[in-house]
């Protein structure tokens, strides 16, 4: 059963004291662990609400102490709560890191998509503006058009597409 009392003695160094019951003025032992973990130290003269239990030694003791008007918090809320400037700065840094990673990833995606943009192999598109890039391909079997083979032969080192050395690449496959 819950009752109220006044903290009449407190030894802060040892973390215990005594609460006086208002009906009988009997003093009941109370340990610091019975108080809420709200950062407020017990003070003599403080009115508290508590449950009286009998300990293993047969003596009465106060447990589950609450301060009237105090906010009830669970142990989970007390350990998980972290307020102040530190958490705000941490949140801002995390958000900035996520944005930076997203920006770098998007730029890599766009540049990769751009390097794969190849025109269709038709006379009309071959004369249009070309968008090829050297990507390590060196043989005619790796090309998709005559225009692409010409670009690789002219701009990319190690291209092996002009077997007879006349400047026209892939004559048997693309440029005949």
C-alpha cells in the first residue's frame, strides 16, 4: 500500500536515510536506489510517497519512492534520453553526411549513365553528334557501329581495329 512520509534523516555519503510515517512517527529505512533516478538528491524535510515492505531481516523499508508532483519516468526513458546541444550537433552532422553521400552517389550514377549513351547504328545517327568514351574496349567485336569504331581508333590508346593500317577500322564487320 502506498503511503506518504517525510525524510527525517539522510546520509548522503552512504546513500541511505529514514522516512517518518505521519500516523505513528515510526522511522522507516530508505535506500538511495528506492528514489527516482532524476538527478535530484534526497533532502531532509522532503515529503515523499512510497510503498512499505518488510525486508529479509524483518525490518520495514521504503521502496518505489516518488516525489509529489514529480514526473514519473521509467528506467528505459531515463537511460535512452539524451538532450542538449550534443545530440543536436550529432543529428546535424549525420544529416550532412547522408546528404554528401547521396550527392556523390547521384553524380556517379549520372556520369555512368552518360558514358553509356550511344547512338543507334544508322547513317542518320552516325553523322549526328557522337557521345563515346574510352572504356577499355579494343576489338571490333566489342563495337556497336562504324562511328564508334572510328572514335575508338582515333581517340583511345591500344585500339586494335585497323588490321591493314589504312585508317578505316573494322572493315569486315562495321565499316565496309
